[in-house]
C-alpha cells in the first residue's frame, strides 16, 4: 500500500485523538446523575397534566437562554406544571442544550407519572412541580455524592477548603451577573492532594441572601455526609456545590473567571518552654543550700 492511501487515515486518527484529549481536559470526570421522585401526587397517562409536562420538557433545549437558565409554566389549576432548568455555568450554549435534552429524557424514565421530580445531571438540573417553584428558595431535597478516597491530613485540608468555599460563597451570592456562580483553585500543604478545585452556583431566580443561605447549608453538610472525602458534591434545587482534588479541574477553566484567593494561613511555631528547674534552682544564679550555710557560718566566725 502506498503512503498516499493510508495518510488520510492517519491524519483522521490523529485528529480524533486530539479531539478526545480536548474533551477530557475540559470535563475529565464521567457523567453521572442523581434524582428525587417527590411524593406530591401522581398524574394519569394521557391526562392534561402529562401533555403539559411533555410540552414543557420538550421546550427546554431549544429555548434555554445563553445564561443556561429556563423557567416556564403551563396549564391551570390541578393541570398546571411549573418547570425550571439550569446548566452548569461553565458550559457553552450548545453543550447546555445537549445536556438538558438528555436530562429531560432521563427524568421521565426515573420518575414516571410523578407530579413533582428533580434530576441532577453532571452538567445540569431539571425540576418540575405542580406547585409554584420559580423565585422560591428550595434547599430540600438535598443529595450528596463523594469520592471513595480520603485526604491524608484532614486538619490542613479542611482549613484550606473552608477559606476556598468562603471566598466562592461571597462571590457567587453577590455576583451581579445573571449567572450566580464562582470557581477557583487553592493550594494545600499535602503532597498527595496539593490543591483543591471548587465550584459553587445558585439558580438566578433567588436573591443574593437566599443564595448565600443555600450555599452555607450545603457547606455545613460536607462533613456530615462525607467527612474526609477528597471530592464531594452537594446538590439542592436552588444551589450546587462541588470540590475535587484531581490533577485537572472538573470545570472548563476557559469559561470561568477565577476568584482570587487569600494567602495561605500560616501555623504559628510553638513558643519554646524553659527547662524544668530542680529543687534549689531559680531563674538566676544557682545557690545550693549547703553553700549558703557555709557562708553564714564563716560570717559568724569573722564577727565574733
């Protein structure tokens, strides 16, 4: 076979490998999801509620805005469906549309005939209900996921993690952008896990105070659910918190304005303690008891 015949195949293979590397570098973690089928009643097949729900779910992907958020309602009274969808803030619009389409298909499989459900996809969240949900803070249900591997030094790790999450909390909650999110990396004095990547985001329909409250409660859950884990995600309807200690960030750095970090906290060196003193010793000149007696006796002889 001449080189001219197999050269195009080689070029195609090289391009394919490069493309796979780019995708892996942007999103190195595997896609996963969690869901909650909430006990708020069922709908029957071919009912008006089902038709309204299907219409809304199919409308998300083509209509979600450039900020990755969508909300809509359809129907009246008991047939009314309310829906919210949110993409992770580091996605391109085309990626967002693809992932929410997958999530809408998955939520119907996981929660058939439920009038209220939520599904957290790796890159998005889809939620619907027969109750009003837009503009309402929702911290429950709260779900979590964590790595099976633990950090080696929890004291150092959580000291630096708390500083990192506090900085992201303030930035995400007070962010004037339609995307309420923040992400950053923080270095850690641990040779096995030398840095932490973290990402926080709220749905844009809640206030800054509600966003801060949601992120605070999520941060409080970390050690309750996943103490020592080197990677954790906390999921609620209104906010998202995640951190990892992988070599590469789990989010797309090119789509994120990194939050500057305070300097690392220094641990003060212990103050040296004086050596314990023996009987008859003081902090100054040593004066044994027998020497003192001899001096007094000599003085007595000299005087008399």
